[in-house]
C-alpha cells in the first residue's frame, strides 16, 4: 500500500481537531448498489473499460522509474498484456495482474508483463478508481475496495469470455494481492472463477500505525469520522479500509480468509515498509502457502514498494503459476531500496 503521504495527511488532520459533532457509519458488507454492472465511478480517460490504452511503455528497471513514467504518460499499456485474442496454452490459465493501492497497472507490472508473456502466458491488467471526481490515472485502486472489487468481477468476465477459459489466476501486489481480490472472491462470484490467488506482500490483515489504528477505527468517534471524510475527499477510501482491525477487514476476514476451491500463495518480505507487522501479509489457514522471500534467498532485502521489480520474487511467482515447470530460484544480493 502506498500510504506514506496519506498517513501523514490523515494523522495531521486527526491531531488538529478535538471535536466533531457528526458520526461515521460503518459499512456492513458490500453496498447493495455496488454491482459488477454498476460498480460506481467513471472510466479513466486513457483506460476505457479499465484497459490501459495509451502507447505501450518500456520495461522499467525499478518501481520509482515506473512511477515517473506513468505520471508523464497516463494510462500507459503494460508491455506484454491485454491481448484479447490470446489463447492460453495447455496447462495454463489467463493471468490477471492486480495493481496495489495508488499504483496503476504500469507502475506495478511493467517488469512482470513482458516476462510472463515471454513465458507463454496470456496476461491482463487494468486500471480502476471508483470515484466520479477527477481521477489521477497513475493512482488506481485507491478508492473504495468494494467498488474496485465489483469492477474486477466485470474485468475477469471480459477476460474469460475472450479466452474461453473457465478460470483465471490472479497475481496481485499489496491491496491487489489481498483485500481487493479476496473481496471479489467473497462478494462478487470470484470463488467460482479464480483458480489461484498469488499475493505479493498482500495487506491481508492490514497495517498498524504504532497502535493508532485502534483509535482511528472506532466508529462514531471524531478521529474516525475525520479520517473517513478526508479519505473520501481524497479518493483514498481504501487506505483506512486497510488499517489493521478496520470494519472492512473484520467483515472480509470473518469466517476465514480463504474460499474452498481457490488456491492461495503469499509471498512476503521481512523488510516490508508498508504492511506492519510484515506477518500481517500471511494467511495462517490450512491450504494456504506462505513464502517468505528471505527463506528462499537470504540476501534478498526487497521492500514492499519495490518487490514487483525483484527478479527472485518473480521466479517464485512464475513457479507458483506453473508448478509442473518449476525451476530452482537463482538467488543474488538484493539491497534494501524502498523506492
């Protein structure tokens, strides 16, 4: 989750106000008016129906360089993705790459797209932000997770129809590897359409802010109301939804974090600089496979933000997508560069 700036904003506003007369209303599951046919919001100018349709971008070497490129070129097509004429080869399913909070498809996946394509996969990704006020296309998936999950249901159906496949494999980063696809699976029919969810540093149990999340999560309290109001104004509702112990996560995780018939793989890093503690990424349930990248490659110091540009994590993900073709991970030194 890219939340440094928003955390600072939300906490500053909370600290500056001591009394507010209104109260916040906690959501009780997905809103009834949010559906795959009507998820809310508007299409981004360069990503009609969620499909990044600007010129194809380059294979970027790092997360920070991808951010700068995406800001200058909104809606950049991720190389190797969104060929709706592609037919999955035997033994594979369509792979949908799900961006993290405030990261569009290009920022998150410019490294994965061309590599998965070269490996013979049909690969897809999308941009979506469920709000009607002006949208920064390089900050996708920052809005209400229920709405993004509903849109995701629509996008998955589009991929299934074009490929003729019965199920997809999902590879997601942060929110896109945890709360977002799991909300799709739980609330919008994804349990019947997802074969495997591979979450890279997913915010499955949210993130702690030195214990402040307990204060911020209390519905009806001034701080909770202020945080919710500011997040909605900034189109960043997914951030308070990903606070540890939030109403959203309590509802999402109630009854278990997994669904029967869906495979789950988590790739976590001990050097996570967004999900605190880093163990909140894990799914401690039977059948879920949790991989800590340092247990595979001890000198891999990838952080949360740059891990989708880590070649060792990519090898782990590729092996999870096609275990019958798995190869030993080639390890090297990966310094801790949060950006």
